[in-house]
C-alpha cells in the first residue's frame, strides 16, 4: 500500500507545471514505479503540447481561440490529475497513446 501511495505522490507532482514533471522524473529514478512513470509521461507530454500549441495559438488574434485552447487543456489536465490521485491508469483522451509511445525514454 505504501508503494502505491509513493507512486501516486510522484504522479501527482508531475502534473504541477512542467518543472513538477521534471522533479517527478528525478524522484522516480530510484524506485522506477510503473504507475508514476505512466503519469509522468502523460503529464510531460501534456505540458509539451500545451507549450507548443499555445505558441501557435498566440498568433491567432481571437479571444475565442485562446479561451478554447485553455479550456481544452484544463479539461485534459483535470482528467490526468484525477487519474493520478485516484490511482487509475487512465490515458489522456486523444493524446495519451502518443505520449506513452513517444516518451518511452522517460524511465
């Protein structure tokens, strides 16, 4: 039970900003918790997408685009974060498979 709690803690930290994701990677280096690794990949992928797509949305002079962008990523963030807190292996909709495949180097 303690093992799962530590994994949940590291997984939850990974969703708290991109720096939280980096901290979670280093915290998970020793234990190699598979639950934490799963959520670290999801969170880091989500943060990277948010930065890249946010850069592109910045060139669109529309308030609706900005609101839609933030709403989309807030919903995905809440989905991932609640999965980390509850101990569930739930992939982020639309992007979760990509994150797990392309971020395999995160151990």
